[in-house]
C-alpha cells in the first residue's frame, strides 16, 4: 500500500476517542488509521510523536470582505483563510448577504465571486435574509438543495438587517420543510434602539455606551422568542454569538424540553468583559461588536455551558475592522463605530487553553466544540469534522504544550490590533493539512490562495 502522506505516531483525538496511531492519506482523504503503516514509498512522512492529531477546525461564523457599517471588513477570502489556517481552521462558513429587494441567489453568486481563487482552505456559505417575499421563500428550498443549507436572520439592527417575527416564522417554516437551519442573531433590536437614542440625547457617545445600551435582557428575550417561534414552526434553531447567562438559560430550558435548540459562543465572550471597554481614550472601540461584552461573571457561565452541552459550538464571528480609519469613524458617536472584531486565527488555541488546560473539559470535548459539532449541525459530517476512513484529510497537528503570546505584531489577520493582545495561550497548531496538502508547516504558510474549494453542505440532520 502506498500513501501520499503518512502522519506517524501521533495522538489521534476525535470527539469520542484518544489513541496513538499513524494516519495514511491518499488522494486528499484519510485512507488508513493504524500503527505501523508502511512509509518506504510514502510521498511524505510527518512525525507527530508527542503531538495531537485532530480534525481541522470548522469556523461556522465569519465575515470576510463584508460591507458593513459604511465600510468593509478588512480580511478578504485570501488573508482571512490564511489566518484561519494558521490557527488550525480548515473550513469556514461565511455569510452571503441578501440586498433588500434582490434575490437570495444574487447574494450567493456575489459571495462565490468574492471567494473564487482566493481561499486557501475550504469554505461554504450561509445566506443572510433581509427581505423575504414569495420569490425568496421559494429560493430557500433551491439553495438548500445546492448546499447553502442554513440562513441567518437578525432580530437586531433595525432599518438595516432586522426582520419582524412574521418573517422569522415564515423562514423557519420553510427551513423545516426543506431541511434548512435558521441561525439567529438574537437581540431585541427595537428596545435597544430606544435605549441608544436616549443615550445619544444625553450626550453618552463614547464606545462603552455601545455595551451599556444593549442589556443582557434584550438578548435573553430575543433568544426566548426565537426558540418559541422555532417551536411553533417545528424547526430547529441555532443561536449565534451567544454572550450572556440570560440567553444561556433560555437555551438550557429549551434543550431540557428536548427542543432542537442549539447555540454557539465565541472566544471574546469567554476571555473579555465590559472592563475592556474602559481602555484609555478611544481604545474601547476595539471591542465594539454585537452582542457586546458583558460583566465578567458571565464568562464562567459560558465555559460551563460549553462543558455541559448547553452550548454546542465555538465560532469566532470574525469581522475585522482596523482601529485606524475604520473604528475611528465613530470617534464622536459610538453608533458609527463599525461593529465587529477579529478572531479567526486564535479560536483553537484560546479554547484549548481555557477549556483543556483550564481543567473545564477534555481534549475530546474540545474537538467536539471546534470541529465535530459544527460539521454535524451544518451538513459537513462525516466528510469533515472527524478522523475516519474516507473523510477529507483536513487535519491539524497540534502541540498541546507550546506556548505563545497573542499579538497584532505577529498575527496574520489583516487588521491593526488584536482583541486578545498579550494573552498567553498553551496549545498551538504546528502543521495543518487541507485535503492532505500542507497549508501550514511548522508555523509557516506553505499553502496556496485559490486551493480552497466551495463545499456543498447537506441538509440539517441534527447532531
Ligand atoms: O458585531 C458583529 N457581530 N458584527 C458582525 C455582524 C453580526 O452581527 O454577526
Ligand atoms: Zn450577528
Ligand atoms: Zn457575525
């Protein structure tokens, strides 16, 4: 038997098992998993002794090259996917945004063009629905059949992206019929807008007011409403970027009733808090994203949610805007600060550090959160998200003991600051393979922009 590549003697970690093995790769897929695989004729041999071999990370929430808040997120599909690969992510799901009055297909086509010949790792799309007429309702079924099997709806950003409950209910009913999954930005946008206008009228315009005008209750209420609408529609629902205990409790209650309610959180809500917004001068703008940062005590609740499966996924909500010129657009008014933060590169290291080294969960649960559950929920499993015969050889060879300090001076995202500046992580990807080809080798990018493929996802089938 001849393999293109053999990874030797690594500690294979999947969502369920941990064992020492070799992995043989042929034609971009995993062809053999056993100790003592022949290496004489192998094209390449990678020694993984003392290292973890895990399925490549799947980041189901990114915004590359996205027009938003009067500007565009700085990472495009080339720089963003390269930064993702440095961090051990081998597949991402980005968002194609429907322009009001236009078709969903137009959104999909536009984002396919953005990614074309740029992505260094595999990618897929959710579609953001902003306007759901009869034609777009029809289109949902067609798109699901073409591999765009999830949709994001907003209960926030009135006048821009927010949709009403009737639209949400119709979209959920259609998703239930065709096997789609609705991803929900759950914040009560109407109430928040009233609070924001009051703050502005009182001259409260610094970045911290972005957070202070978006109470946790607004997220809890919208989460509860999203779950209720999904229950009425007989549809599954996936709450994105869950940031606080109020929302977490709503998801827990729903799951206790066996409803198909799922949720993700992001590293920023686990590592950062409202205190970060007290950074000197205008620096708090670096942490203006939505939902906002919360009081510190929420962090441990979210970690517990990850450990106990109230939360199923960690994504990044990577939406980078430079501090200079972009965040600065809101110097005199926090509502003009483009919402979003950079994080695509450090998800695995941050979650391994806080989760596994922090004693909160096992390496297997880590794999479940960053790769396997995302793959299952979003129709990529078993092609991706696990290590099994026939799966794509998207693999990360991870040094669980290597330490690194996160800094904008050394990161690969195209943005002039890091939300996690100075945070020391333990656990770093050394080598990353996409379809069996090295993309990162010993911490150096050796891949190629354009080698990433669009992945048609399967219909929602639970977890
Ligand atoms: O502030 C954020 N999260 N920006 C990206 C858009 C979104 O709501 O996910
Ligand atoms: Zn959102
Ligand atoms: Zn987002």
